[in-house]
C-alpha cells in the first residue's frame, strides 16, 4: 500500500500541474473571443477559425481539468444518501463508485476515443466550416482528458482504501488552498508587477 500511495501522490501532482496551467486556456479563449468580436464589429471581417479555436480551448480546459476537479473534490456529488452515512460508509460509496462506475466509463470512452482520434489524425480531417481548423488536435483531448480522469480516479481509490486501513487522514476533506481562479488572478498580478518593474 505504501508503494501505491507513492503512485497516488505522483498522479495527484500530475493533475495538480495540469489544473494549474489549464486555467490559462479559459483566459486565452476569452481574449480570442473579445478580439474576434471587436474585429468583426470594427472591420466587418471574421473567420471561423477564431470561433473554432475558442471551442477547442474550452474543450481542452473542460477535458484536461476533469482529473484536477476530482482531485480538488469539486466534482458533482449527490449527497442525499451519502450524507446520512458514517464516514466509513461514505468512503465505501466512493470506492464502489470509482471501481464500478468511473473506471468502466473511462475505459469505454478510451476504447472508442483512441481509434476516433487516430482516424482523424490519419485522415487529416478538417472542419466543414469555411476557414475551419484541422480536427485531430481536439479529438486528442478525449483520450488525454479521460486518461487523466481515470488515473485520478485510481488515485482517489488508493487513498480511500489507505484511509480504511488507517494509513492516512481523511482524503475527502477539502484542502485549504487557493482556487484556480485565485491562482490565475495572482499570476496575472505578478506578471503585471514584473512588467511594471522592467518598464
């Protein structure tokens, strides 16, 4: 179990790093959307590529951050039943969920998603929209995102089993850390301060 906990820590670190940087995709999507709107109104010109890159960035932020969301205990839960259970009962509900629901669903999506991505990559499939983008990069997000989610599910499973064995503290307690939005705001503030000092 100690070795499995080391693997769990490595998975947690990986998804934490992904989550830390993926939030910048939301900012990029917002900036592109704003610039596209201004160019369309002022110069009466636009391109479907601008619209599609926004969709790609949003898809990337949603899919790649799914594992980070699970790590942060921010995923949607239905607590109507589990809130009435003891802590051990809640942990067992999580174990059953990770084992019999999350894992099979992720594996099924990977089973179909990897060939879907490979087919798009080999064919060089392009968007049907005029000026649209190539499709395989966004198709690659499906296996990438669900792999990260699957790994995080296994990490959470390991932590719950370790908790039942008395090896670690409650893994379901929320960490007192800055939210992703707060981290992004802090990064933007530091960037602005460093530019002000350099200027």
